[in-house]
C-alpha cells in the first residue's frame, strides 16, 4: 500500500474489528462482497478479545482453580498455599489472546477481507480519513460502524494515577495489590474483584444502589452475595465514592452513604461503573449519522442509520452491550446486505455473569415480567436437590423457570451456580422455539448433571 494521499476504494467498509465487526466482514465476504475492515489495534478482536471477555475469563479460570484447590480440603485433599507469578500469569493471558487473534487473521485471509490499521473518521457519506493509518483515505459504497464501547470515567472525581484502574488496565495485571477498592457492583467489577481476591488482594466493593448486580433477580444474586461475603474484605451497598486523592502508598477515598467501608486507603482502585459508546471521535455528523443524548447511534430497520448506506451494530447502538448480541447482529446484517432473507428478531438474549458461582438468565426476569403485567408462574429449585451438585460440593446454586400461567409457555430462565453460562443456551432455545413446560420436562437430560435441574424444575409445572 502507498502511504500518503492514496485513496482506496471498497464496496463494504467495516469500522471496528471486534466480534460484531469481524463477523459482519467475514459474512459479507463469504457472500461475495468486497470487504475492508479498519481497526485501530494491530490485531482483530476488539475489546472483547484484547481487553475484555477473553482476558477476564482467562483470569477467572485461574481464580476458579484456586477456589477448587481450597475447597478440596473438605473432601480430604489438601494443597499447599498457592504462589502467584504475575509475569507468568500475564504471559499466559497474552498467549491466549495471541492464539485467538492469529486465528482471526487467518480467517480474514481465507475470506479475502482486507484489514487496514488506522482510526477512521468520516469526511462525508462516502469517505473516511484514517489517522495513524496504512493509507490516507477510503472511499466506500456501504459502511458498517462497529466501534464498540469503553469504560465510563467518573468525571470530576477520577484522578490520573497508575493506581486507578479501568477494566482494561486491571487486565494488564502488572502487580497484585494488597488492598483494592472496586467502585461498582456490576458484573465487570464483581468478576475482576473475585479474580484479585483469589490472587490474594483484600478487595472492597462499593455500590451506590441497594443491591449487587442491579437488573438481575434478587434470588439469583443471593447465592453469589453469600460467597462474596466470604471472598471479599467488605461489601458496601447504598454507598458512593465522593473523593479520591493520591497519597503516599495509595489512594485515599472519601465515602458517603449508609455503609461506609472501614478501610479508607487502598493500594489500587478499580473504577467499574458502566460503559459508553465509541461514537464521539468518528465525526458522524459529517456523514449524516445521528446519535441519541447518550451517544448511541440511532438505527432503524435492518440496522440502518440516518445516513444512506451506512449501518451500525453492537455496543455503539445500545443495550444489551454483549459480544454475542453484536456477533448475531453482524451475521444477520451481512446476509441482508447480500440480499438474503434474514432478520434480527430474538426472543431472548442471554446474559452471563462469570463470577463463582456464576449467574445466567434469558428472556423475562421476574422483575420484568411483573412490570409488564404478565400473569406468570415461577418454579425454582435449589441445587441441594442435585446429585451432581452435591457430588461436586457445589450446592450454592438455584434453577428458576418463569412460565405464562395459562399457556405454560416458557418466558424466562435464570440460574445461579457453577458453569451456568454453559447451560443457559437450553433456556434460550426453549424460549426461541416457544416451548411449554411439557416440552422441557419431557426432554431427556443426562444424569447426573447440573443441566437436568432444568427438566426437574419444568416438571414441577406439569405435576
């Protein structure tokens, strides 16, 4: 490629090489569409692969190993106190990321998708300029914006210090702090809080609302909250941070609320209060692409923005901000651009919190169903009734099904326990297929497994 004023042309330009972007690009190319991806990072994968889903789950798997070794003592097996080589742990994580990124590079080559490094900025509805790019400009016939999201900063409060971490810098894991404050009791904060606690940090979580994981049903959160009380130093609800100051040896915190933590100074502070769309740096107005008051790109049918032939998918268009949602959107849009009959119309998008125990749900939550005025019946069963859970020593779980009272159709599924992220897909499929209680209860589940609890709970509806 020629660096300078060279303008390259492409049929389809995909801005962003994360899960939504590369699935859209690979799908479009497989359908015969000339496709180019512009990605700021040297590798494809986006936040999910480079600085989010995959690195965090790599660390969580190591934390799970630590927990399993500790729990084995109750069964008569004892291990020595674990030691942590931070450099080796980080290298393991980076090796995982590099392997998967290498696979994506091979897929791009296979599908003949050109990957251009740079940061795209719209000049108009047909051109983007590239900052720090391999080329200067790209002219496109159609474009997909898939630029994802980033961590929200606490404006006027968050200070610039290497001790103040985001989810991105926390995953760099340059050291294991003796004490850590996690600001935010959502899924990212709890996942990373458990990781650092397993590796030896004394972790405090502060959440400004009355509950952890706002949005999840309270009965699903309860087993996790019980475990977190054992794993973490403190959990402070109805409390917020109002000031942080760097002092010798740490960050000094001023709190307000009902449950002020005992500790006021921390070696590290993780700010995890949500995410915002990556939309402000794109010069969207020059292309005629509109956003809402929160910065999310407005889309209509088939992911069309307010600009002709420009589309948007993934976190940048709004909640739920989940990689698997973006993947499905990208796949559907690629088919639509190729003239195929495909629509994005899910009945259920699963959510998984990869803590230990994990929490997963799909379809209506109990709170959502009641808010919608639906006439529902709820059936649930604790994992103390599961032979497999008892054998594993992991009875800290629950399986919950929500049915329409009259038709007995499955409306929602929720579960807490070990590896429920691997089991929630059955609930998603049941909701998508319009299953009723009889269908679920009479599906033969293998025994003994944790998954058979879904069938057992459904049978309570058919008795």
